């Protein structure tokens, strides 16, 4: 069916490997393209980003550098980045390239400032080398070059028809019912590619479980399983694996996550509870593939109703996809899947985003916990009802309302968060 292929195309565009947090990586990508056009390491780099992108780049470690923030992302993007690799622009960083990047920072050759723009992903890098000057703009998505100018001449200009990101799904007529119908009927061979999300994010979790990255939350939970304080059940394994993968990703591991809707943590949140269930129940391949696809497609659907970046923690809302998949795996019907998502809307809708950082592992684990609890409630016939809060009878309506809240009521929250972070950095 034509619509099935549209769903597949959507997932393939929105569920992609990403090395490091996608906001610093966007800056690194623009900087890498600038260096490529200049034919070498720039003499200076000026970065201008939106407040939301600034928020998400301030506290997260850049893979392979041991340092956090947008300045190192810009510098190492210029010294080591490969712009042709998109979100994996920093896949290879030599020691010499890292030293050059650090030297740029110590010599104050990199500056970062904020600019207002309706597009929250709007990123501009101005760089010069000898007599040459370039300006690179990324907008609308984390890897889309809006325009490139060298010495006053336009080198590249994006086609206006490409402006709408793939995650704007209204034209696909997405709904929970349609997604479940697609997942249950599509030939597994057409969606088996989604297993790579499990392999990449499970491997990232193993790295996080070493305890060498981020908060080491996953490793701490693992230690308590071994001590007997925690059990290795579905809720704890989901939390542990999700937290560990986020620990590694936010802590700068030189290892890709499978992202969802432009975020590695969203991809982790949509993947790890399903992986945990599959490991405990020894799922067959076909059931596992369908559950992963259900989770990721619903996560895309939920995010499509929100801004690309906002004050709403999308790692927790992406776990709504995992809750739907868990409910389906527990043989819950369509009504049960609606109940599971509604319970999550009633649970995690108040979790705000205060930037990408090591602490995101806490929120990923919160989302995983809520996903399991909500699925268990749903299968038992219970949920947060339409008489409560922003929840509606249909989870589709609840998802829309959650998006409305993120785009309106939470704007003032977002400004307050960014102001707080700016004040902290200034002091």
C-alpha cells in the first residue's frame, strides 16, 4: 500500500544514527562545512544559534573531546569533521585534530552567541581563513543546509519546497489506529531495518554500564541489582538500559545512538523498554521487529505535534511509543494502547527540558519507568481518565493537547529556563 511506504519512508528519515547530542553536532556540521570550503582550519569561527539550541548545547559533552559545550563542537568540527557524514560528522577525531581544536579555544578564536529566529534549529557559522570568508546556515532540521555563501557569492541555496521537515506528518494521516494497523499487517521484511535501533542503542547501553560516562546512573542501578536491592525485572531493566545508553551518549562516548526525530535520547527512550521486554521474554524476531516499529513510529507521531525544541522533555514523551509497544506485546488491544498513552500524558507531561546534559539519563529512566507502569495499568483496564487534567478519551486528542501545551503555555517556562542558564554561565 502507498501509505505503508510513506510510513516506512518517514521512519527511515527520522530514525537515523547520530554521534553525540544532535544540537552540538549541528554546530560541528556547519563548522566542518565551513572548513571544507575554506580549504583548511579557519582563523576564526563565529557561531550564532537560537536560545533553544544554545540551551541544548551548553552542558553536553562532545564525543571524543572530553569537553562540553558549543565552542568545542565548532572547533573540533572544523579541525576533524567530515561534513558528508551528517549527524556522524565527528566519527573520526585524531589526537592532532583535537589539539588543534583546543588550541583554537585557548586562543579565543571561537565565539558563540544567541540570535532570535522562528526556526529553533537555525544555526549560522561565519568563518574566515586568510582572505576568504564563508557563512554556513543550517535550518529546519539538524542536517539541512539552508544556504552557503563564500566571499559574498551564494554557493548553495536550499530549495524552498524542501523546507517542511519530514516529521510534519499531517499529510500522512497518522493516528494510533492507523499506526497499529500498519505495524500488524506490513510484511516484516519491509521494516526489519528498525532492528538497527536496537543493536546501536543496546551497544551504547553496554558502554554506559561501564560507569565511565555521564552520571553513571545505569551502572549504579546495575550495581544494586547485583547487591540484591533491585530486581532485574522489566521496569528496572528498562530504566537501567535507557539510563546507561543516555549516560554514554551525554558523556561523550565516541559511539552512535539511533536517534528519533532528531534526538538520540528520544531514540533511546523509544528503544530500550522494548529491548528489555524482548530480552526477558525471549521474543521471536517478527514480534520484536513489529514492536520496535510501533514504538518508533508512535514516538515520531507524538513529537510531530510539538516544536522541534521546547521546554517539554521529549525524551519522556518519546517513551509513549515504548509504552504503546509494551501494551501491544502484553496482548493489549487498541483501546488498551490508548489507555497506556493517556496514562503517560497524565504522568510525564510536566517534565520540562532544561538542556541536554548528563542529567538527561534521569529523565530517560523516568520515561522508561512510566512506559512500563502505564502499559501494566492499561492491560489491567485502568488509566488516567479523561476526567483528569489534559487527558482526553482518545489518546490522539491527548497527544494533540500535549503539543498545544508545549507550543503555548510552556513558552514562558522555556524563556525562564534559558535565562537561568545564561545567568549561571555569566556568574
